[in-house]
């Protein structure tokens, strides 16, 4: 039912946020800003670091006004700045869960990682999605539509959507 759409390497990923009631995601990083269509897994817009998004970032609400197709739309973000309050469960009870820190897979078992799983509504299926490790977990969760979810690490973005 869920399909991995894409994983993007994003150096210095800091915050992410879905546009209200949409599956468009804004990503804020040390490299600039990007907008992703999470249903297709495509990057659809980008502003490089010359745009200096920090000057437009509202630290009191952790929000930023979008650009391109999200122009003039205020988007609440989560990650390095602010807490991770993205939805962890859809209306039809698909759930993203995170493990307690545990030893990584061999040969890196001396390092602790957290693994993220997708749990089916009836709780019988548990699918491994990804883990942190060398890259720090910033935020993860579902869009308001419940049709997509993302995992944002400090070095990459993983996108899933319903098939």
C-alpha cells in the first residue's frame, strides 16, 4: 500500500514542513530551500543559499512563508528548530514508530541508532523504513492528508506515498 518514492541527499537539512492540507513539503537546509511533491517524489522548486531563508524564518512559530507554488503560504516547520509535532498516525491508523536507541547492524554494533517503522492499522505488519546513525534525525511524520510521509535526517530526506 505504501511506496518508497525517493530519497534525496540534502546536506545540512535543518527543518521541514508540509503545506496545510497538501502533500507539498518545504525543506530548509544550509544549502537553501526546496519544495517537494511527496505524492510523486519529485523536487519541484529550489532556492539556493543566496536566498538566505533564515531572515524570513519566524523563530517564535518555527514557520516560514513559502515560495514558488507555495508563495505567500505560511508553513509550520519541524526539526532542528522546534519540536517534531508531525502526525505519527493517519486517520485510518497507519502509524510511524521509532525504536529506543539500539546497537546498529554489524559491523557497526558499537554505535546506537534509532529505527523507524511503519505499523499497519491492525498492528500485524511492521515494516522497517530507515534509521538514523551518521545522520541525526530531524523530524518524521505524515502529511495532513495522510497520503504521504517523510523522514528527515540531517543529511537526507526519504519520501513515501500511498500507491
